[in-house]
């Protein structure tokens, strides 16, 4: 029973890692650059929601606050791509990496100034309640995390498979030059990808802040999510989610069964093992070009 | 040249790769409903010329005129919308999309959504293998099939002029014959205007109406495809036929007439 309980908590945590990892992979696939500020975007998204919803700030109804925060973060991420990232077009990928790391610092600093460094919790309608299934405790917050992740993943799946814009996004990430030749507006598409990554980051942030507490340093969770993306095979969306779940589940298990301290290194240990055994990740999407 | 008005014309195009001048003042006309081929060896500037037309590269000087509109220096998506479809060298299909999705991407810029399904059927008629592989990932198909898909994808844009960059690249002689037969049929039956870049001069000149020879960024020869096929220079330097000399040996020092 203990193990089942751990499993539930792990899955809920893993969903959040998975959503942040999803943001990493989306941007990597579209622009071949890694956005190391993804975790900090999650943190900012959470704080914006908190500002909308919490009583001591604006106290908007929860649903409206969430939707507003998602829209604002989508817009901010879109602008970030247009104003900052696009200027590095044609520069080495390294430049984008450094830029996004720096961006993470800036975001963390701003969040500290505006919202303070103390952990704060998002006030949600589902806080503190739990289902009791034969002794197994499933918090409303955990249930919401799992359901929201499932809904978001399924809608992203349909967006990428069924809509014209979604397929064009896939096309642009698979062969940018050919996408240009087809008349697909590649630059606009990469801005839109950033917007989508901003949305997944915000949803992850909301779920994170609803389950626990958020402070400006919470964005460092992005590093674990990065490990999750590598485990899944950087470039595979289902892989990112699976990687997140693996890390989420292993962490509490290691805490329970292994000596203290081991649980912190588990995500990276798994990442190393995967890199040695399957260098392309668990769900590699690699294809050699035929001549 | 006694031909219909040009759909596409280039006037004194000069294109650079950084400091290197790849196209040195080229003028070409593509008349409506015809196939115009541009021949040349590696590095002659054929692909650069194509990229200049489709807007992936911008010329420093000169004009690209499509039906009276200047399109040089515009973004590629604008030029596709204006009616130029580029079938790139080396296929460049979207490897993880299905055949059907690839074709749909070819039609990305089109406004008349209701006609797209008909055009997909048209493409399937010319390339029956694509219909069979409709839901297969494009990257898993053979080179010849990918080339067919690339041409079909170009057709889906309903272009005023289609740029074909080396459709014979890396294909067996038999497949080259097959693809060029379809190119000729498309031109005759659907009256698709084409600008065809090729290294395989023999095949290209047999399919085309008019031809240009490009060497290190300049046009060195132009004429009706039949004339070019018969020309001694073309035969020797592009078709690899050696005429008998007086001593019964190949004369290595023979000069090209344009040098």
C-alpha cells in the first residue's frame, strides 16, 4: 500500500516534470536550440496565476485567472521569440543556450523583486481535499495534475496531428529548408512554437504551485525536466512525458528504499544510464537521410 | 525566340555567397507552357539561380519578374503564393509526415481549399505508387518514390511555374526515364510551365523546349533544345561523345567555342 501511495505522488510529480520537458522538446524540435529558461517560464507562469487568483492580490475566480495567465504567458513567450531569440538566427546554437540561461537568471531576479523570495501557495478550489479509495489517499490536487496533464497532452496530440498549423509545425521542424520552399512562414511558426511552450510551462507552473508552494528558485526544477527530456530522447514528445514520469516515480521510491541523499541524484543517474545504453534516448526519432 | 510571352524572366541577376559571386549577370526567359532547361556542371550556379528565384537567396542586382511583377528579394512564402513552386535538389521531403500530409503541405499557401482533394487525386493519377503509400512516412520510401513525392508536392501549389532542381539525382537510369516521361506528360497534359536544372544533359534536352548552358555563373550558350543537342560543343562537353579526329584519337586540347 505504501508503494502504491508513493506511486500516485510520483506520477503527479512526474506529470509536472513531463510538461516542462515537453516545452524543452517543442522548442528544440522547431529551432534546434535548447531553452534553458523553460523552468523559469514555468515559475513566472505560476506567479502570474497566483497574482490573478490569490486573495491578497486580485482575487479573480480561479478559472478566469488560469485562462488569463495562460494567454498572457503565450503572448510573452511569443514576444520573447520575436524580440530576442530571432536576433540570434544564424548564430551558433551555443549563443542561444547562453542567452536562455541568462534569461533564466533575469526572470528569477524579477520574480524575487516582485513577489519576494518566500514560498507561496496558489489558492485553488481543490486544496486540502482528498479521495479515500480503500485506504489509498488521492489528493484532489494530485488528481487534477494527472487529469490536466492528460487533457493537455491529448489536445497537443490532436493539434499536431490534425490541424493545418500543427502539421506545418511538424514539417518546419523536420526540414526547415523544404518548409521555406513550400511557402510555410517558418519564422512565424517558430514564434508560435514558443507560445505553445509558454502555455505548457504555465500549466506546469499552475499545477506545481497548486500542489505545493512556489518561489523564484522553483524554476531550477527545469534541470530535472531537462534530464527527463534527455531520457525520453530529445526530440520526441511522448518521450519527454515518459521521461518525466520515470523521474517522478523513481524519486520518491529512492527516497523510501535507498539511503538518504540518493533520491536527489537519481534523475541524473538514470539520464547517464540511458545515455550510455541508448544514446538516442528511449523514444528516439532519428532517421538517416537517403540520397 | 518565337515563343509565347514569358511567365518568368530573369534580368541580369547577380547573386553572392558572401564575397563570392556565384551568378554573374544571368538573363533567362521561361515562356508559358514550355520546359526550359539549364545545364551546367557542378558549381556552375544552377542551384543558386533556382534559390534566387524562389527567394531563399536574394540577388544583389537584377530583376526576377513573374507575370509582370518583380519578385526578387521577397520572402519565400510570398513567392510561393505568387506562383513559383520549387522542387528542391535531393527531394527534401518531410521524413516523418505521411505521403498525404506531405502533399497537403505543398498546398499550404492555397486559398481554394475545396479543390485540394481533386488535385491530390490528380497527383495520384500521375504517380500511382504514391496512392498506394498514402499513409506511409515519406522518409521510409525509396529515393525514386521520394522524388515523385517531391514533384507531386510541388504540383499541389498549383504553380504558374515549377522549378525542378536535378530530379535525376541519385536515381537509376530506368527511374530517370520514368520520371522524365511523367514530367513531359505533366507539361503536355496539365500545361505546367517548368524550369528544369540538370546535369544529365541528354535527358534534359530531350524533355525541354529550350535550353541554356551555365558555366561559372554565366550563360555561355542558349538555343532550342534540338539545336543544342546537335551542337558539337554540347555533344563533346556535356554528352560525352567524342568525334573522330584525323588521327583517330580524342583530341584533348579542343577548345570550347565560347572560351
